[in-house]
């Protein structure tokens, strides 16, 4: 899904401190990304930003791929029971129950606010629905401390004295591009810090 990362521009020849809040999200399916990153322990949360519309009992979510511009749309039935939001998959019929953690303002529709739900990774997922039609999915993942250093276009990430990875990198505005040895690129975009709990 949306590639998101909180990062600042750093000098090309620098040595950094702990990596204790680096990766917020990576491209691809959010569940696959969460599972992959949780296994690596390289960050604090997967963060995916979408837009949404509510049309009566129907919730539409839209994801726009940052590279191709292609849009993916998902539809779900939606209803509220107090502080519970129930989303129903129209094809499979399965229901997802979300618990309200924080409500929107008094004039906002009932969907606005922060919701939580158990995730298949064993963590609790949070969804922030804003009054301007954005929804931000956040899935906490394990974080490990580490160090980084950069020299020219080479970024070295180390999680211990004998464990490190070297990739090429480039900072392009609000994007961080990592390039592995096979030339595969992973693009991260600066993310907005949001309070969820």
C-alpha cells in the first residue's frame, strides 16, 4: 500500500543514532508488509493511508498507487452498534468488528475517530478516519535498536555487532529510495505522525 517513512534529510557522509522509529510502511499488501517487517523487527509500525466515502450503509475505500497512479477500490457494508463499527465483506460475507478508541467531533459522522481491531499478526491494528475523507491504517510491529551510517550513496544498517545490511539510497524530496544489490527499489514517503491511543 502507501509507502511511508518518517525521515529527515541527512548529510551523505554521516553516522546516525539508534533506529528506534524508522520504518512506518512499505509498498505492497499491508498484511504481507506487516508480516515481513514484524519478522525483521526493523520499525515501529506499518502505516497505510487511503481515502474513504460513506454512502448510507456502504463504505468505499480507495488506494492510489504512488508509482502507477492506479486506484484500487474496496466496498464493505457498514453499521454501528454503540462504540462498535461492523464492516461486512459483500463477497465473502465475513464481518470485521472495530472498537472506538476516540470519537470525532460532535458534528462529525459516526465513522470519524480512531478504531481498533485484532489483526492476523497478533497485534492490534488502528484505523484513523478523518472528517476530510482520509483513513490511516496503523499496525504496530516489533522494534529493534540499531545504528546506521551513510557514505556517498551507500547506507549501512546494523542491528548488532555482526549483523548489517548495505543498500544504495537516495533522498528525493519527501521520498527515501532504497536499492538492493539486485537493483530492486523500495520507496518510502515521509509520513505524518498521528496520535492513535
